[in-house]
């Protein structure tokens, strides 16, 4: 990005300001003020956002609803410095450029944790609709002191609306948009007694496919999902409450998870007959490789599905001025059978039929909190969890035909091409991860203006993994299959005996710092923190490749300011950060699958700005800007097919493996600059009629998706969203129109090298968000 663009985006972020909206828990009623402050629980107690001495941003559920977005991962368009990846090497949320390792390894942990209603969510997504959200908080930097090992780089902290014993209420919403997109949800709050209530929320979402497979004549990328959440709250007294939550959701996808189109053909296409044969029919199918290519030519079918469900019980008990909280949770993710190919050709080079991997998670947290306003405010406790990935019925199956369509084996006059069962027949991977931790985090007020903050968490992890394979009856060794024009001969193989691996280790995370209030509405803060992500041993889901992954640590230094000016009409929050990672856990594509491994060293440094301005009661502006310079300081990894200028590949000691030292490269999927800008208008038409209008702009700078790779990148882009409507000022009813990605800015989930092909071949990993959506909506509530 040139200097002019940098100054422009920084100016947007600093100069565009808006009022934060009201969001509170029932426990936070006494904390909220009439100025419209957001109440957050980033420190596990209800506090004004402006009082929390960490880098945290928040958006209310109402603000998300007004944006026209419908899924949790769409919050990336509301916050600068937040991205969500849907490809294995850029999986899940990332903050300050750092995210989850992803990959197909069975025991990969997350760098950025997700917490829903005080429950750590290690897999899946229990929030498939935004209809009953109270707020979303984004905590940047290590948060392991209170949130554990899955928060070494930050936390997405989500709070849903609690049942209300004081009133009967309900809400319904429906929208329809491009690609036959339906989104409907409804909720009802039922008082059961004067101190208890039941809340039920349900949703349904559906969208047609957006990617045309011109070889199979199908549309891929379509989804259908539905689910429900039930919550029961009993407030027995001021000192006792029980909160029960249960949820279920299911999603079915048409097409494979890997929605690929050809970006670039292999460099050998001019002289390699095999590459020529595989891509010979592109012109006849009307396909031109390139970044703008929106047509798939995969010959193989594709589909995926999953069910996500769980339950939790939170018990709060007053012990004098202190509060004891117990949170018990159980979750399960069931993946259905899948089908996919990742060769991006109309020939059966690679085919896979995994049965899907099931996961379960059980956790227990017990913590005690001191009263708010005391000289020492603290939260301390213990936490235990067990995560299981896979069982004896979960198998991965994949076949590779490296010479197809050429026949290279003479079977007594029958010419057949070899078929390699690269999963060793049917491969089974299972992992069990146990964790136990104790923590303490607090703030000591030296006086009304100065406080010392600090905390410590010690955790111990045990990880056990195993892998074995069995003969695949559909591809038994030395058999011939006749499913394709050229018969296939299954190369003889033997089932793999059970392989086992384990690791265990304990270590600490923590923070120390202080805050100083220049005035009641202007606070300076600074912290130094250590984040920790435990070790693991993994067997990859496809080939059973074992990787021993070392613990990851990060040292974070953050210094910032939080301020509200002009009777709190203007909010300006900013911080600078310096993060230094050791043994960063990341994922690497080895030409067949993604594997989790360690990078020797990694730095991230930059600054973040959140600003807002309530121009008038009817009009407000908001903006954010993040500059994050990520850089590997030491990273020896597999050499890409086409290496970037300035990098040289070399052979490892085995004389076969090609390696590259990626020192100086940015982290995959990490933009250096990201910015948001929003505007909100509310105009009364009559006493019973109001017009509303909102707009948002999101910008993300250039990113690359593989270190030292010459072509695995995407240029910077910006998107615009609009939402306008008319309804009752109290929100009793509203009808509106919305647009997401108004200018139809095309971008992809990733651009990566093409597997099982010569160097120079690349594919676009397509995403629905890279298409314009225009629609209408209606809602009612009582």
C-alpha cells in the first residue's frame, strides 16, 4: 500500500466517530449508564467497555442486526483487525493477523478462542444465527489468564440474550435475498414465575449455490441450516441463580468444502503430455483460468454436513460479598459423510470419501469473584476439560491416480492406470486432550486514579493420539476398478498397524500492568502478557503423517488509551502492540494435505484504533483501523512450487526434501492494513414512524496464503454494505432493504497451489462473501 492510501485509511479511522450502543446483562444493570455505554464481561465481570484496561472492541446484537449480516463469521466486517478464514491454512478467526493453525490434523488447537455464554467452544459453531445475540466482544492479544490455552492470541466472547422473568416478549425476523437466500428466526420469552423464565430461539437459513460446476452441470456452495436454543433462568434470590442452556443446529452443504476453480495452469503445460491431457477440455467447457474464474471443472461429486449441539449449566452463589460461579458444559460435533476432489480437473486424479469425524468436549469451571468497587477486585478459580476427536467408526478414504489418463500397467492385455490408496486403505485417527488449570486475575486500586493489574494461570495438558488403517473393500490391494474410461489398478498396500503418540507438559500464562485515569473519562493503560498454547502430537487425517508440535508461547506488550470526550459523545480508543511468538503453531500444505507444525520465530507489531462520534441523537459515525506487521524471524519449511524472488530453496539432509528459509515473510492470511467505517441514521417521520439507514465499509490489504510462494496471494479489496428501512421507533415492526458487498467486489477465501500437478498450478478457494447480495427484510416484536 502506498503512503497516500495509508494516510487516507488512518484518517478514516481517527476522524470518523460514533456512539456506542447500549448492551447489558441482567447482572450489569447497576453498571450501565444513560450515556449509551457498552457493558462487557471481558474480565469475567460486568464493566463499562471504557473501564476495561485491555484492547477490546464490542458490538451489540442490535448493531449486527442493522448491518444485514447473518452469520457469526460476518463480524469480521464490523471490526478492523478481525478476519475469518474458511480454508485449512487460514481457519477460524484471526486477530492482529494471527489465527488458528487449522489443517486436517486431529488435535490442532486454536490461537483465537471462541467463548459463548461463559463456555469455551473448541470446535464447530453453536451460533449459526445472530437473532438472539446480546453482544460480541473481541479481546485482542493473549487472554489465557482467564480464558485458557485456546486464547493465546485473543478471544471472541459472545453473549446471548438471557431470559427475563419480568415480561412476556417475542420477536420474529425474515429476509430474502440474492441466490434465493432465506433467513428466518424467531424467539419468545416466557416468564414461568416471578423469578424464573424460559426463552426459546429458533432459526432457518437457506441459500442456493453460487459456483457453477460446468462439467457436472451443478451449482455448488449452497447451504441449508436450522437449529434452536432453549434457555431457562431461575433467580432464586439475590445470592443464588441457575442458568440452563441447550442448543442444536444442523447444516447441509451442496458441493465439497473445497470450492476450487483454476487460477493458473502448471508451467509445464506447453510440453508435459500429462498436464496437457488433464486440462485439454477447458476451452470446450468455457473456462479461462485466472483470479476471476468462477467455474469449476471437478468431475467428482461433493457434499458435507454436520450437527452441532450441547448443553451448559451455570450456577451463581453469593458468599457474603463474594460470588461463586460454576459452569459445566458438554458439546458434540457430528460430521456426516463427505465427498470431494482436490485436483481441479475433469478427470479422477484424486477422490476422497471420509466418513466424517465426531468430536466431544466436556468442561468444568469453578471461579470466585470479589465485589465490584473494592480495593482488590479479582477473579480466581480452576478449570478442567476433556476433548475427544474421532472414534473407531471415523475413517478417511482417498485415492490418487498419478498417471491418469495414461495407462502404464499391462494386466495381461488390459491396460490400466495405477491407483494409490494414499490413506493406506481406510485411515482412522483419534485424539484425546485433557487439560487442568488454576488461575487468578485482578486489579488493585492504589487510589481513585491509579491501579495495578495482573494475573497468572498455570495449566497442564495431556495429549494422546493414535492412528491405524484397514483394507478399503472398495479399493482392495491388487484389484481392478472399472468406474472410469481408463481402468484402475489398485497398487498393493498393507494396512497400517496402530501407531500411538503422546505428550504432556505444564506451563503458565499471565499478565502484569497498570492503568491511570487522567480524568474519569480518559484512561491510560499498559500490560505485558505471556500467552501459552500447549504441545500436541498429531496424525494427519488423510495420510496419518505424524507431527510432534512443540508448545507455543507469545510475549505481548500493549500500551493504550481509552477516552470519551464532549459529554461522552466522542469515543477514541487506541493502542500499540508488540507480540513476539516462539514456536508458532501453524499449518503448511505439503502438496497432499495440510499439516500442523512449528515455525521457529514470529513477530507481530502495530497499532489499533477504535473511534466513534454521536453527532446527534439521530446520526452517528464509527470507524476502526488496524496496522499489523507480521513477520517470521525463523521458519524453515517446505519449498513452494514457484518460489518468490529473493528466496532460494535447498535440499534437506535427506537429499530429497526441498526446503526454504521463510525469514521475513508475513503470516499466511494476515493483512497488514484493515479498516472499517460505518454510519447510522435514525429520522423520526411521525410519532409512530421512523426511517433508518446504515452503511458500512470494510477494507483489507493484500494477503498471501503460503510463505515464499510467488502466486499464492490476493490483492487488497474493500466491500460496502447498506441497510435501510422504515418502522416503529420502539422496534415493534420494521420493513427494510439491505445489500452486502454492494459493488460485487470479488475476493476468495484463499489462493493456493494446485495439488498433484506440476509447479505453477494454482486454484481459487471461492467464498460466498465474494458475491453481491441484495434483499428485503421484515421483523416484528412485542
